[in-house]
C-alpha cells in the first residue's frame, strides 16, 4: 500500500478540528499529522510535518485561510490547500481559488465526500462545492478595488471618516470617495450597510 496522504488541519475551534481529525483518521489512506488553531501557525507546521494537503478554515486569528493559501503557494507549492469553512460565500470561494487553493467545501460536507475531496486535491484536481460555484457565477466578480476593500474593512469596526482615514493613511476626502464608490457598488445607503453587505458576500 502506498504512503498515506499527510494532512494538516487549521481551524480555531478545537471541537471542529477534533471532529475533522476523527472522521478523516478513519480513512486508511489519510493521516492527520498536524493540527493548529491559528492561521499564522500553518506555514511552520506544514514544513515540520511534511503535510501533503492543508485543510484551512477561512476566519482564523493570525491570518485568514485565504492569506495562508497564498503563503503556501509561494513557500510550499507542493502542499495543496483545501478550504473547509462554515462561511459558504461566493466571494470567499473566488478569492480562495485566486490565492491558490485547490478546493473549497463547506463544513457540513459528508465525511466520505470530504475524504474524497482531499484525495482529488492531492491528485492535482480542483474541487468546488457545486452550489457555491453556481452562486459565484450568478453573482459575478468582486467589484470592489483593493483600496475600497481596505476602507470597508476598517469601516466594519465603526468610527468616523477621520478615524478611518487615520487607520488607512489616506485623506478624509479620499476615504469619502472610496466609501461612496463602495456604497454605489453594493447598492446600499450607508457605509455601515456597504461594509456589512461586502462582508456577507465574502468580498472583504
């Protein structure tokens, strides 16, 4: 029998990591070799463990799964990435694939299907949740520029235009222009609504 596929699990919820490890560990050709709870721990853990496939959550402390996918593509291109997340948002799907992920599935995927997704990703294939793929096609690409996303990420936390400008090192007038553009692109009425909608769609 060939060597098992070595897996790294990254999720900030210990119960979720434990459940994934237990389920995937039942497969004879899969072996969980590392578990971490922060995004900024993944790269070192992947190097130390010799992981073949990293299963990443999206929202983790330290670094998001999307940021980690980009790091792994740059630093450990032989290690494949499968995003396994609660947040089934089309914007996240598109950004994860652009960052270098080979697959994107939601956490309620049946255990057998998840194991098969791992095998396919390890084999160099792409695996995407079909419902999300269809929704992503309908919704289209993220219309926000990088600056608009940066301003909206800060706007999510509240605060005045001046406070946002200080955080992103732009003038208040420039911040107002970016917020106005983002409000128009999200079809909302206020910057708070624009930030919320962009977050819900996975654009941030």
